[in-house]
């Protein structure tokens, strides 16, 4: 077996330090030999020839507590689909509540408008005041030249 250069050993040790401290640059951070090689920027075969570094890496990896096994992707998909179903139900319920609120507000506006019309019909002062307010607040739209 051809020995690896000192520069390769240094880059492998630096990569090992980054992986063990959860600061990967080039990989997903899992503690695998493939990630060690990728993090160091060398091919897997070169990393396999650096037996001392691999032994150090495996020893450091075995000292660390194992991360909990991730759920299978099918189980995760089912969980997410159930969450989507729940959120869609909540969305429908909120939309229904908003429609009801809009209907109530529309009815209130209608009652207020009818009250204003009735007041104007029976009160000449209200008609005059409404005319003043309308003429003061209405801005005519002029065609753009």
C-alpha cells in the first residue's frame, strides 16, 4: 500500500476535527469514512490508505453516543400527510368563520345605510350636511394628459 502524504494526513485530521465538532463544510456531517474523505477533499481510496487517521476517527466515533435512529421516510411522509390533512381542516374552518364575519358586517353596513337614508328623508338639515361633507371629500378624477 502506498503511504499518504503529510498534507493529506493533515487535511484528514482537520476534516475529522470538523466532523466531530459538528462543523462540516462540504458534507452533511454524518460520521462516516465517506464524509471524512469528502470533508478532507480526497477520494475514499486515499482516505482508506490513511490507516492511522481512520483508526483515530473510528475510535472517536465509537466514544460518541449514538444518535437516535431516524424514522423511515415512509413513516415521516405519513406523519406529514396527517399534518397536512389537519391543517386543511383548520383552514376550511377559518375560511367559514371569515365568511360568516363578512356576512355579519355586510348586514351591519346595510342597516347603517338604511338608517342614513331614513334620516335624510325626514331631516332637511341632515341632507344639507351630507351635501357639504360629500362635496368636501369627493375629489374628481381628471383624465391624464
